[in-house]
């Protein structure tokens, strides 16, 4: 099983969340958001856990990070 952290909370990030939700035997995902409000919204909207700190994301022990944020 591949574990990954999704950095971001926009439509690109949601795409990677849908992949994990569609194939739970293959993927395990976690969102890393910048605010508690956005993290709660992403978890409620996608059903995938969300965190707001890098330490929490690393505690998830991901195999990789998917960066889904604007260039700025």
C-alpha cells in the first residue's frame, strides 16, 4: 500500500484524495492544510483525514508528498 500526503486543499488536491478514496486497498492519503478551518472542511468533504502541521504529516509516515498548491 502506498501512503501519501497531499499538500493543499484545492481542486488539484481533491483529485488525489478521490484516487485514494476510490482505491483504498492500494492507497492511503492525508491532507496537509494551512488552517484548521480548511482541514475540517477537507475532511468533511472528502472523508480523508487532514492535519495542519508538518510534524503531524510526517507522523503519518508517507511514502511521498504530492504538492497541489499554487505557484505563489
